[in-house]
C-alpha cells in the first residue's frame, strides 16, 4: 500500500477500495534486521486493508519485489470477492 513503493515498481500510485479479510491477522516479519508487515491465517481474527487493482504485469513486478518470505495466495474477502494476498 506504500505509494512510494508503488510508484517505483509500477510507475503509478494505485488507489484501492477498503476491504476486510476474515480469518487473518496482521503481524510483522524480520528481514535482514528490518521489520515489515505481513498477514497470516488466524481463526476468529480479521484484517482491514485495501484491494488494489493491478495488471498482470504489475502483479509480476510485485511478486519479484516481495521476497520468498511472502507467499501469494488466494483468499476470500467478507464481500465475497476472491483476491490475491501476500501471506506468511
């Protein structure tokens, strides 16, 4: 969701739609001494976030940016929409 990262990776700022992801929680991960946010499955928890609409080329760029510490999985939002999520 960081506009600076979006701009550097895909050349634009991606505006999103608010969304809620049930059965996940937000936590952090330590990569090379730096702390980054990540979500992971967690019963009876939820994460509020944003759905960002990207092209397949942009998604591939984000995949390369996110290290192998993150897995891209599909998940269903409270709205019923299926989305990609970078998870632990």
